[in-house]
């Protein structure tokens, strides 16, 4: 996890101080003396004598793994090595091969704040104690604190945990998957609060069986940061593999085959298909927002000429319309975009029996337009096949037509118009917007 604000650390410390803690830096050895004979710690001349020590430098750590205290360590924060560790040996009761991969616990540094010792803050940010993954209940506690600090995100249990990217906080209805906010198969479909650099960027409903997104939803606010954009490393969502992992998207391991999501190797040597983003980087407000779209959980295999042709022209055109017509009461750009994929149910269209190549892609937007003094909306969809003829355009359709043809309700229970489109605005757009003029 990246560096956190000071006030957030204090907030976490305050919560931890009222919860029975494990894997903590304890104030006194009696808080973790079950590993000591007669509960007496070893005396080390100049460090710990008759249970007295320099508490600014030396810290007792109740070492914990899998929610269970395992042994005690007296740690020297200046030399960054343990003084000693103490263990109650009970013999080997379980055979098996232990995990041989060393791990670090970056979030463990937070527990030092229980000592309220501000002199350790520099240490907290430079030292990472070697430990195994954090305990489940501690993660739940951390999640509870994070829920009131909008700086991180995760694979969430319900859409209300990440609804800031949805118009009126209502997720799109997709028949057979999500209807009236009720998920059909929660073990298969997961809401991901897509996070980059500790900031929530957009929402994705992900199909872990087909290993493609059902849809991604984004609140478009226009481009606010100029600069050279360099394609970042592709990312994955670590919590789809292990719910205890970091809440931020992380770099994909190019040599790894993931269980619940597509990996880099799933898109290698498939020359007929591009990595088609549902939320394109061109819609990102800042460079970091653009970077966040390069996660494989926002990607579907998209036919190359379709991706670079009619689909790309649609994205450019709608972006221009939103920039001109979608404003809030302060004059700032604001629109809601949702883009999705319809899976192909032909098993032959699933290379390596892993990533589904969708049969269709769809997109819709809606906003309140002060210029038109009303709500405006439109939708598009196209088959995931080669563009023919070259230079074709996707038809602009109504939200009602989208519902009839693909059984998708893009903006349920909102004021978005169902029977009108924005095609009348195309004739006034700049040629670079690539809107269909006729």
C-alpha cells in the first residue's frame, strides 16, 4: 500500500486502540508473555534488565500468522534486527511442506502507532518487518476504517460500497446477471472498485468465469491534465485471486495464469483481437485516471478493425458531445458513462478455454445539459466482428432500443430520456470528433 496521510494513520490507531489487537507492538511484555517461562523475559545487559528498557528504541512484537499469536520478538528499531525471539515448543503435530516464499507485511507498520510514539514515524515509512500476510480480522478492521476514508478500494460485496460512479447510485440491469440490484450468482460476478495509486477511479462488474468484464461505469469530468501519455504496465485485480491482497490494482505477472481473471498471456499471439478497454484512457480526467484503465479487468478481446474503426469513432464523438453539452450547475463537465460486453456462448469462441471473446459491445451515456435545459442520453452497440465496410459508423440508438435489443437497462430509475438520442448534435461537432454528419 502506498504512503498514507498522517491523519489517517492516527484514525486507524484510534480504532485499533479500542479493539482487542493481535500482531501488534505491545507496550509491555506482559501483553504477550505466553511464550515465556514463568512469564519472565530474558535479561540482556544494556537493553532489557529487570523488565526495564528504552521503549523508544526497543519494541516487543507479538508475531502473528493466520489470526493466531505464534511467538514473541524483542526488536531493535535502530539496528533493524531482533534482539531475540521467544517460542513455546510443543513438537511437530502436522506434516507437510511449508510455504517457502518470503513475504513482507507493508501494512504492519501501522500497528506501531499504538505506542503513540511520533519519533517512530520515520521508521514506519522506511522499515517493513518481514512477516506473512495480515490476519483476516485485522483486514476487516482496516476495511471498516477505510470505508469512511475515500482513498482506497477493493473487490466489494455490494454495489453500494462503490456507487459514486453510477447515476443516482443505481447499477445497470443486465438480464440474467444483475436485476434490480440483485446479483444472480455472487460467487461468479464481482464488483471491483477499480483503484490506482490509492484512489478509486471507476467501477467494474466482472465475470470470473468468462474472465471479462460485464460492464465498467465511469463518471466523466473531461480532461483536466495535459501532458505526454505513456502506456503504463498492464494491471490485474489482486483481490480476485486472494481477498486478503492489496486493494490497489497491481502489475500483471506476464508468466502467470490467473484463476479468476485474464492474464497477460491470455492476450498473447491473438492477432485478430486487440485489448479492447470498456472505459478508454481518452476519457480519463488526469494522467493517473488514464493509467487506471490499463487493467485487464477493464479489457475484452475486441476485433482489431472494430476496435480501431467504428468503435473508436463512437468514443471520440460521444466525448465531444459530453464536453460541450454535459455540465453541472458550476459549469464543470459531468456525465455518466457505462460500457459493457455481451459474452459469446459458443464454447469454440473461448481460446484456451479461458477468456470469452464477446459477441457484442455496448455503450451508453447520460447527463443533464444546461445548454439544452434537459437530460440527454444515447447508446450504441456493435457486433465484435471486422468492420465492413471500411469507415462504417455505429448507429446511435435510444436507451429503450438498447433495452429491447440487448436486454440492458443502462440507467435504471433516473431521468435519462428513453426515446431520444443526441445525433442531432453531430452536425455541429468538429471534424476531429469523427461524428456521423448524415
